[in-house]
C-alpha cells in the first residue's frame, strides 16, 4: 500500500521560498503514475498546485505557474515542491498525492502539513 | 479555465435520509468528475471516480451520476460517520484539476 508523508518548515517569511518534500513508501516513484501537490487554506476549499510525471513532465496551475517548481528525486523516492515569493495568501495545509492510474483523480494522499507565511 | 459550481454549500439531514449534492461544470467535462470526502483535520478521501465508479472499499450507499456539465453525488441512507465535507473535482486534458467549493454535511 503506497504511503505519502509531507515534510518541511511550518513557518516561512513573506517573500521567501516555501519548500516541501513528499516521501513515498510502498511504491517506486520512478514507475508509472502522476504525483501532485494540492493545498487548502484554513477553512477553505482545495486548490491543485501542480503535478509531475516520469520525473520530467510537469504541469502547474496557471495562477501559480510563475512561482512553482515540482521535481522528483528517484534515488530517495520522493518529490518536492518549491513556491517562491510567498505571501500570507499562501498559508495553507499542503498535501502531496498520487494520482489515480488514469491521471484524472487523486487516489492516495499524505496527511498534510500546515505552512504559515508570517514574519 | 473550467469552473465548478457545487451546491448546496451546507446541509443538515437525519440518519437514514437520502442526500444529494450537485456539481455543475462551466463546460462539458465528459466523464472526468470525481467526488471526495474530507473529515476535519484529515486529508480528502476519494469516493467516486469518473462520475460513477466506486473506489475500492467505499460503501455502496455512495453513488454518482451525470454527464457533460451536470453531476450528482448521492448517499442513499445517511449514516452518522458520513458527517464530513464533500468535494467534486474535474479533470481537464491540459491537464488541470479544479475542485468545487465543498458541501458541509451535518447530521441532525
């Protein structure tokens, strides 16, 4: 059974870069499947950030595209999120997830990690 | 961008009731509509994918239907453990993924 676990700083200063990692166990990330990041501001709904496929094909939400990078480290079986120039609006619980086999949905999720942007 | 309009935003129902949530897309999304359940402090859980397919292990009281732009999620007989927020989610071939605003379901 695949398991995902997010990690990274819980507090980031405005204008700095948010960096999170998702450790994957129970499945090789270099095999098939898309891997993605979704966030949820406190008390609000879900927002897709972006996804990666086969370590090199990346897809981002247009509203975040200029600030987001998703990458894969196959040697450590994990993938990462970097979001630059953060503001308070980026405060959210960040989830990593594995897409469904067809890519259209998210079948396996990490528990989520709260990142607060504040000075 | 495809927009998703989910309704109602909240509802309260009794154990045993039939509950329906709707999701409308701003344009035809074919079969690429999924439903999730999220309990407080937890990650979302996929319940139904591609309109009407039940994810493994999900109780059969949950179901989905629809096509094109209009979709429905139904709980046939509400149980106490179904208290949660439910989200629809569409997939566009770009790819892009958009969630509905969510429906908070409470037990009377």
